[in-house]
């Protein structure tokens, strides 16, 4: 039985997202008050100790460590940025938070600003999320009216439809009014970020977890979920699943519980073929791997990743190559074009996968896909290109018969284990 | 400066802290191939040709942008690295101009030493580079014989809207060196990128043609382009046609000594062995009747500058901006229109030559201006744009007809089978009776660039007064000085600006 546990979503559906009073009645902004009276370094230690709250955007970097870096950097100005440019296909967790409880994000950011000594912050919000955009602006205005912002100026900036701007340095470039392309790292944003100043960039879900950690303490947070990746995680389900829904659960919940417990399994008497957790940039896993916990490290042990927490379920009616067509098209469309391997490679990969899917494949093309995939993983400038072929590589590993079927122009090869 | 030690290809290297892997490797004589990298520019790391393996890192790292660190172990030439470089080159070439794939220099291992003269007899391409191409050299080094992925270049139109700086987007490798020099060094902001992914293109600002962009035709982008994607518009054929077939025309050419270094490089000669007097013979062989040196016209131009400057300083208050550089003047016209009233312009040596050739000299020789063809041989591509300006006329015709760059001179010599190593020395024709000495007062101010970029301060003495003056080289510096003058913060009475 799946045990839901709502931390970041604690108020979603319970309060009016337009009402700051609702949020405060539910206990909102008390953590901020507590944070303001605390010593900033102790506050950061608390977040760090909180059993290492790790970034919920996908990279899993220790949030407290990030904050410490920015707090210790010497600069006359520092910035806090909320990465709300949710662009990973199948992921809509940030939208649920922002549309259901925008104040929790604002509070998390204000606590961070207080900890690192920032007086300005930006929420870089996905352009298509108009409702979230509006609600966040409203929430900022309300917090300012009540004087809760404590002099910290927060602003919402709308993204312009670029996947790579979810990468923190590309996000910062875009925020500075430049073309959204990743920067060379190092220096990392905590040292030289927005306008060259120390900057903390955290995901919406990460900020939303902060108020509860400050309020209830590190020990409480650490007691939830997986040891090394404690707390909760929102999973968003899509694809061939009965309930295309979302839920927040402790991080030690198994994938089987997520797919069958929350998702209700595969509809129409079909059988489960593959699951892609984390978005288009992540690996497929097969039914036999579902008993693993869904936390960051358990997923890594499977050679897969937790990523953003999206769960795409694929049933046995599909040939996996057909599933790869929109994925590879997506990367060809979203490559920023800066580096050669990604600029040319994503386009070539999309063409090769389409050729195979549409019956124009041969062994030589499979060999080209393998070569291109390895090359892009090792030589691209940023994670977009490095992970653009991850799904392809895992599909070739687990479902070679699907590719073979396509070469022989047979319909969906069947490969099922559950 | 503190040092760090690291191991590159099993060689222990001590390098200054802050060096990149590329720099550290070169200290030990290890060559790492590069394409987008250019010394003096910010690291771009977009071509991925210089990738190396750094022990402990999962992905390959660009040597141009990765700082060498204490104790680092680096490999620069493993099979995996060479495979990655080759793949990058194949991908670049597979969406690259089709004519480059016909080039005998690519994919014919063993004839990489092809003589450049071959290019003048080969008709497979329309490239101006004649084997002086960085992409071609890498393709040869990495033995790119066939395109693994097939060719998918889509022919794009050339942009020769400026008449001097030509862009061929089909040969662009998107290294962005041109954008870097235009934006950060020259602060002209004429170039950028549009679209993304494989549709990405380097384009003039807002996707307009170059002539409608902020471009001032300084030609710096030409200097940094690794391929034939940006080049100076060629006038070889037109010039040869005029010289050989328009019998009523007298051709007068002026040689600027500045061409020597680049011309020697292009002719695979040591600069010391290149005697420009042999070029006089070469030009005569082609059919140029009169060849003069730059000194006379340069002196006359300087004298004109000194006179104009003296007059202006006596009549006007405030900083006087002196220039004969077409790009610098255009930058002021475009971006500092309020400063035009402070601007004193004088002719370049090239323009002065044209004016003299079609003026005084024509009269003396009894030839009408329109029957004179004035050719200048100069390393400075900006004279091409200058010659096209409608006000640059003498006797009702353009003062200068053709401006040939070292690249054009080298190609013209190859085309006409003129070998400078074998020709005897020629003698300059005398242009005028007396040389006009350059004004002593302005000597230092007007001295030709010595290659130093930036600002040089000096003191001028005029009419018994000492004036604070400065020479600014490079448009980035020009912009800064203009902003200072505009805000009233400039300490100078005279500023000479060059591009």
C-alpha cells in the first residue's frame, strides 16, 4: 500500500492559492520568522544536517552545501533564483506546487535569502505556465504588503520556451537577457552566477521543502524516506497507466508502488513493458526492476536516475523505437546549437531513429546510433547533449528485439517481464 | 607566479597556476588540435576538437577551457579521443559547403603537401582560402575520407551586401570567433547567432544583411575566421580584365609595405626572403604600367592632416577627433552622431594615392581620370569599403578602383604563374617631384600603427602650446574614448582614432 506523505504539497487543494491569509492560517511564514531570528550559519547547518536535503530538480546536489558556498562567498550582492522552468517531458510537479500553494515557494526563497545574505531573487518560470506566473506574482505582492519579504525583492521572470534554460547556467544567461546557452563550469553559480555574483539556484520542489525543515527540524526530515536521500518526492505519472496522476511519497517508496499503487497499473489488460523515470533524458527500466526504491541512489544503482520524478509507463503494445521518435525529435528541437556534438548529433540521432521506426533501418544505421550515442555522452558541452541519447542507449540494451523487429519490418516485438 | 605540476601524456609538466590544459600541454611541446579556440579570445569550447581525457572525469574535457590543476593526469591522444575528434569533424563537414568536399586536399591521404599553385588550376571550388583553411587541415590530419552520416548541407545565399566583407554561411563552422572579436574586442555588435540546434546560424544582428547591421567593415572577423566563411571581396578577375583588355586604360598601382608578412606566409616564404621590389616586376609582368611606393601619398596625406588639425585647433574648442580610418569614422557616424562636429577627417594613403593618380599625375601625363585604373596593394581590408564610398571620387570617377589584399595578391600571382622567387627586382616609379615631409609636430600622432592595440598618450606642440593627445587603436578603445569625450571626462585635446 502506498503511503502518501505531503510536505511540499501540504496545502495543495486545502487552501486558496490566491490567499496569503489561508496560507498563514495553515502555519505559513512561521518558518521564515524562525529563520530570521536564527544565526544564518546555524540555519544552513540545519538544512545541511536535515539529512542532506538534495536538490529536487534532478541533479541531487546537497542544498545546504550550495547555500554554504554562496553564504561564504564575499560579494556586495548575492542572488537567490528559483528554477521554475519545468521543461522535462512528463514532469509537472512544480506546476502543482506553484498553482496550488505559491507562498510555500516564496517562503522557501525568503529563508534562503536570509541564510545566504541575498537581497534580491528571481523566479524563472516556464513561459507556458501562465497561471503559475500570475499566482507567484500575486503571492509576492501579498508578502510585500504584509512586510514579510523583509526588504528582499523577488521578481517573476517568464521563460521563453527553451528546455536548456532549465540548466542553471543557461537559465542565468537567459535571465541576464542573453541567449539561453550554458556557461562553462567552473565557476559555479554559487561563486559567479547572476551578474557575476554568488547565486543560489534551486528547484521549486526544493524551496517548497525548506519551510517544513526549518520548522520541524533536521531530525524529523531525516527520519523520512531513504537514508541518503531523505524526505519526500513528487512523482508525476503519464503514459499507459490507469491513473495519470501525481503524488508525493517518502523517497523509499518502490517503483512498483508508484506504478501500481498510485498509477493503478497498466490499463486495458495490457502488460507493462518499460518505465522511464525522470524524463526524456533518463534511461528506460524494465518491469523486473520495479522493486527498487525510487530514491536518487537506488535509481543510480540500477544505472538509471530519479531525475525530475516523472514516470512514463509504456505498455506492450508499443515498439520501443516508436517511443524513441518523439524523444529524439525533442532533443533535436531543444539543442541550443552551441557545441558540435549536440548541434549536429541530436539532429542525426532523430533522423536515424525515425528511419528505423519507419522501416528504413539497417544494421549499419544501428551501428551509427551506437557510435553517435557514445560520442555524445562523452563529448557534449552540457548535460542536455550528454544525456540526449540516454534513453536510446537503454532501449537498445533492454529491447534489442524491438530494433530487430523494425529492421525486419515486423510489428511490435514483445518483451515483457513483470 | 606560483606553479602547479601535472602529467600530460606521461610527461611531468610544471605550468603557471591558472593555465589551461591546452597552455600547459604546449609548454611541453604537446600539440592539441583546436578549431574554435583562438589565443586572446575567451574560451568558447564549442567545437569539441580539443577534447582530452582528464583522469577521474566521466566525460571528455575541452583542453582550451579546462584549467590545469595540481596533480592532474591528462591524456591527449588516445583512440577514444581521436575517434571523438574525428566524429566532430565528420559532423561539421557533413553540413558544410559542398564544394569543399570536392577538394583534392581532403580525403586524399598522401597528397596533403599539394602545392598551392594547384588551386589556381582547379575549378572544383569557389573558396578564397587556397588550402589556408583550418578545417581542411584538421580534416586531412584526421583522415576524413567519406561522410559517415551523409551530406545534409542546405545551400544558403552569400551576403556580399557590403561590397567588401563577404559572408558565405555555407562554410561557417559556428566557432563564433567572429562574434567574439566583433562583440568583445571591437564592440561593434554586428554579429550574433539565430535559431538553435542544427538550424543555428551565425548572422548579422537581427538576421539582416551585413550592410543593414551595425557592421563598419573593419574586417576583424575576416582575420579570425578559420575557414572561408568570411572573406574580403575579391577583385582579381575584374582587375586582370582591366589591365589586360581595356587597352585605353593606364594602370597605376601602389604597394604598401604592410602586405609583406601576410604575403610571405601565403607564399610559404620567410618574410626576410620576400623582396617587394620583385613584386614590382611581377605587377609589370601582369600588365601594370606604373608602380609606386606608399611613401609619397602617405606623406601627402599626413601633411593634409597636419594642416586641417592646426586649423581646427585654432578655430574650435573642445576635443578634436582626428581620423582617416573608414570604420572608426563610420562607428562615430552611426553611434556618436553628436560628435561628428568634432571630427576632422583626412585621406588614407590609399585614397590620397587615388586622388593624386587621377588628379595631378593624370594631368601631367595627359590622361583623363576615367582612363586611369588605380590599384592599391594593402594588408588593410578596410580600404576596400572606403574605396566604395560615394564621396571618394576624383575627376568624376572613384579615386581607387581596386584594393588587393595579400590573399588576393597571392592568388593573383598563382593564377598568372608569377613566381616572386625567380623574378628580378623592379624599380618604383616616381610619383611626384618632391616628397612632402610629414609635419614634425604631428609625426608621432600620425605614425602608422605599430601593432599595439589600445591607447597611447603623447604630447603635441603646436603654435608654442603643449597639447595632450592620444592615439587609440581598436574600435573597442575608440568606443570607450568617445564615451569619455561625450561625458566630458576626457583629458585630451586631440585624439586620433584607428580601427
